[in-house]
């Protein structure tokens, strides 16, 4: 199967209405639908995150949904001195030295799970979940089975997504999201704070979404010859855009570079997938996108994802572990429940 055709199935299967809306409106850099702005243009995407004042706890945003569920002590979407200190602490943990300390956690798993026997029928989704959950547990200094932590974090993310994505709001969705958040906090233990839960959710859901999709691209496009190149990792993260849509709310009036005015209270759906040209340009490690474009996969500005180094290092290690076997995809199934466009199963075998 063609790599782009397979990856498109992730969107069509998991979020068909949203994908159709974004596809239908991408002809304009910014399109207004009532109080909502659909932002597709790269310059407008960047400006919306850096030049427009944002209400990071507003209903209908990721931060708003998470803050309501966790009591407001979050990592990525809050503001103030406590928030800045939390981000500095996280950045230190995920520094080059911090990632080097964590690296043996997942490389040991890869050595155990990826071999000539297992690759005859290896499902990358549970492997990515175990890898992500085990790494998150080590990051938080917890003695929790990585698979259990991954399952709880994915459930919390999936139920929260139903609350803040466009569509009808239901009380049952709110209750399900609260219950999932409570289960995750209980699993983390009595000493955990909501910030720990958010870090686990962010790290696990993006890894489980990104790694199998990136491997599928490498298989279908036969990119294994470039597995040692950091450019392949960046290009695969660019084209898969693990978090393809960032919902934000303007806290004050502003204007985007396209000349589109932004009103206070406007909801902005920032389409990272289009800002990255993921819908137009296939991954090309020989002619990769400029670093400032590739970085948009992790956001931009003071609230950009601090886990970019960790994500790149993990994916690079997975690609290098698989490359000698030149795997091909033998079966794939979309996850229709996940918070992010994801595979529910992606089985590969050695070619």
C-alpha cells in the first residue's frame, strides 16, 4: 500500500468529520466560521501561538479540559511563576543529560522485543505503549508497570478529547473524563500531583500515536536505508504530525499575518498538519524541511513541547533497531477511540 494512502486511513478512521472539515477549508490560509478560526497557514499558525494573547484555561481547549479535570495544576497550558518553574524543572529533566539517563530504559525494551523471531509478527502499537509507559514511569521515578500506566494515560486522553474537540457536549463524556482522570491519579499513587498525570498523558499519547505511524511510513516508502539519519526522524515526525490540531482561545484582540482579525474569545483551531506541509510533501531525508519548519511538530514559543529531544531520540532508536530487518506492514487497524490519530494495531514482519 502507498505510504500516504495508509496514513490517510488513520484520519479517515479516527476523526472523519474533523478531517473532512480541515480538508474542505485548507484552500484559505485562515477561514472564519462564526467565532472559530481555522488556521492552516504556517505564518499564521506561528503568530497565533506567539503573538496573540491566549486564554490557556478556556473551555474548549486542551488546557481547559485538562485543568477542569485535574484541579488546574498543569504543566503545559497554565501561566504564572509556578508554571514557569514547573516548565524549567521539566526542561531540565528532558535535557540532553536527562534523556541520556532515560535512554537505557527503552533501548533495553527494544533489544528484548525486536528480534528475528518476534519480527515475524510484531505489533508495534503495544510495543510503543510499553515503551512510552515504561519511560514515563522512569521519568516520574515511579515503580509502575509501564503497560498499566500507558493504558490509564491513553484512557484519560481519549475521554478528555471527547470533551474539548468540536462537536456536541454530553454530560456522560464529562463524567467519563473525570473518572478516567481519577483512575490515572490513583495509579500514580498518593504522592502524585496533577502535573505528573499531564506529563504522563502527553508523553504516552504522542509516542503511541507517532511511533507506529512513522514505522508504517518507513515500511511503505522503503526508507530503511536512511534509518541512521536524524533527518529521517525529523521528516517522519513532520509528516505524521502526532498532534495535528491545537485548539486555542484568544484572550485579547489581535491579528494574524494574513490580515485576519482575531477577536477576544475567538476559538482558533491551529492545524499543525498543514503548517508542516504534511498533507503535501512526503518525508524526504535527502532534502528535509528546514529545522524551523520541522520544529513546528512540537509547537513554537514559550509553550512549545519540552519533550522534543526525547521524542526524536526514541523514534530514532526504534528505526535503527528495526532497520536491519527491513520490515514490511502485514496488517493495520485504525484506533477509532484514541485522542490522537493512531493505529490500534500495526503488525510488521521482516522482509
